[in-house]
């Protein structure tokens, strides 16, 4: 089995746990308070950045290696990836308030379709004909999931509702983020993949934490206090974020971003389990059909690798 496969599966597990924690933080299920979508996103970066640098420093000390000076291309890829990830994460947290947990993650999972397209345009990494078929199945799943239960009107009108816009928007942004991160890790091609991933992750998360802290200091200082007040849960957001992000970056250093995201769609199964077992949410027949189609899309794309 290729190394990137178990690493990607681990990333999907970490990410499901993180989104569960962020949903709890953003929907007022804590006695210590509630965070906005921006606050829940900032908590992820603020509490994971120190952990990442501590781990990286320990590894460099043991191995005797040093961090090379990144070139201009690295910063372009890393900064684009970091900014689009922030915006995408905010979209997902907002989406949790529109529809239930499993369907929110399913909308987000349109990122695998966009990642294949963006990866081809930016890095020249294409997919096979089987991958194109998987993309069409995924689009069909989005059409099914886009219709709000109990609503009336044309399918096009349903594609313009807030939940769909947030879900599809997060998918596009996550696609640019994934391709940006793969591009950044490729700038250190003379180093082992794990170290490339760790260095890129350290720079990116620090950048994300700083720009979000500056934004909150300017726009909403009360939210900074709320992030601290919810630290008992927010710290676990940081921990799961660190684990998940490292695994994603490691996988990106090893494989085409579109294929990594395709396998990462297994998170759909994990999120469905979380939705039913943890949040006690019900899944409608239409939503089950939509998620089934998206699952078929995942399998089809994985089989083309």
C-alpha cells in the first residue's frame, strides 16, 4: 500500500473530529460560551501553531537539520493556500448553521471536483477519463443535495440558496488551498516528504494565526476573549487541526492533490456517523441519495488512480 493512502485516511479522521468540535463551539453547546464562525476558525490556527513549531523544533534538534530559506514561489503558494483555507473554513462553520453536520460536510466535499480542475490549471496535474466520469457523478450529487427539504421552485433556484452557496464556495476555496499547499511543498523537493510537510505547515499556520489575530483585534476584540474562554475545547480543536493538517500536507507532498482529496472523501462516512450518533441529527432520503452519489463519485475517482 502506498504511504499516502493511510496518511490521507488519518487526515480524514482528524478533520472530522475537528469539524465536530468547531460545530460545538459555533452553535452554543458549551457552558463557557459560543464562538462566531471567524472565532471558531481562529481557534483552530491559534491553538495549533505553537504545537506545530514545538514538534518541528524537536525533530530538527534530533535530526540536526535546519530550515532552508524559502523562495518567492513558496510564499506565493503558501499565502494563497493559507488565505483561501481561512475563508473556506469560515464558510463551512457558517454552513453548519444552515444544514446538518453530515450534509454540510458533503457540500464541502465538492472540493475534490474543483481540486482536479485547479490542479490541472495551476500545476499541470491532470486526471484520467475515469476521473472525468467521477466529476460528473459528483455534480449530480450536488444537484440532489442542493434542494432544501420542503422547498418548491426550480432546481436552479435551489442552487442559489445560502446553504448551497456556502458549500460550493468552500469547495472552490479548499481546492485552491490544496493546490497551493502542494505547490509549496514541492519547493523543497530535495528534502524528505515529512519534513517538507512540517516546514510548510509551520509557516502557513503561523501566517494564518497572525492575520486572523490582527483582523479580530481590529474588528472584534471580544471574540479574542471568547476564544480564550472556550480554550478547554478550543485547545482540542488546535490539537486535531495539527494532526489533520500535518497528514494532509504530508499526503500532498507525496501525491497529486486531486487524488489525495478524492480518497479524503471517506470523511463523508465519518461525518455521517458523527451526525447520527453524536449530534442526533436525522438524514432525509434525498440527502442519503445525494451522499450515496457522492460516495460513488469518490470510489470511481479512487479506482482511476
